[in-house]
C-alpha cells in the first residue's frame, strides 16, 4: 500500500491535500506528501489548520480499490492511537476524527474525495500531528507530553507501517474496523454531550436527543467537485 520510498517532501507548501488534489493524475497510488510548513493548511469545515515547523503534516493519495472516505479516516485514527500507545500515551478519538489526549487536540484528519462527474477519482487523507511545534491553546504536542523532541521521519515511518498493517487486516472487514474505531471513541452510545444523550454513533453522523428534541449531526465528508 504505502511505501517508504514513495514520499514527496516539501519544505514549504500551501497544503499537502491541495497538492494531491491538483496532481493526483500524475502521482502514483499510495504516494505520501509531507511538508515542513503549510502556508494554507486546511482543517475540517473550512477551518484553517495552523502548520508551523515542527509538526508532522502529510497527505496520502488513494487511487486504487477506493473505499468509503470514512474507511480511511478510521484506519488512520486507529493507526495513530496504536503508535501513541507504544509511546505510553493514552489517546482517544473525539467523534468524528480528532485525536485527543486529556481533552486537548493532538491530531486531526481531513479525508477528501475528488470527483469528476460524480465519479470518485481518488481519496486524499490529510493528517496533521502536533509533534515539536507550538500548538493553539486547545491543542497539545507530543513533545509537551513526552518532554522530549521526536523525529518526524521516525513518526512518519511508524505511521506507514501501522497503516499498512491495519489496511491488510481490515480491508475486507469494515465492520471490524468500525468496532475497533468505536472502542476508541471518547464518548460512546448512551453518554451525554452538552446535555444531549447519544443514541447512535456513525462515522458519517451522530444522533442525539434532549427531551423531545432529536438531532442528526453530520460529520461532512465533503466531496470536492472538479472541472
Ligand atoms: C481537522 O482537525 O480539522 C483536520 C486537520 C487536518 C490537517 C492536515 S495537515 C496535512 C493535510 N493538509 C492540510 O491542508 N490539511 C491536512
């Protein structure tokens, strides 16, 4: 799937997701694009993702055997959780796809699909991990947690290994991946968030209820149209 020798490295780039969106036709399946600094890093829901030097900012291109975007988001989050476990960090997934440690955000995932005339051409999985960088106030970095700096190359290599392992394990067993993902969520079914009881948790939406009000909250895997 992903290969250590299939990595494109940039010092500064607008956004690794944007790079793949513009170049997916020329770039091989499984390519990883990583940048030291992103000048226009993007988060979910059109938010800006501050990407200063010291963090691990990368994107993965999937062009073959394309599955649902949520499959890759879940695969990536459980891969990050396993690596963190090895570093003795207990992290959880905050629905739908943020990685939190002690109520602070350590990592975010932005999975996007490029479509042409409603046909999915590729999936781009964008991952940001706070490593040695300064973080916004609600964030935390690995160096904060471990009290030492970590090698970004080492971390990316670990991610590639873990992602591949999980990919081959779960590629035909999406329901098992879903179970694993659910086990690692910060809140579970029947928990309360802001006074709302969680009735259903899906990667794509959440159903919550307070009194007579039932709400469906979408996670929005935005499909970008091109051409
Ligand atoms: C979020 O939590 O809202 C998702 C953040 C995703 C950030 C990563 S950093 C690498 C890739 N390139 C981007 O512009 N965004 C993603």
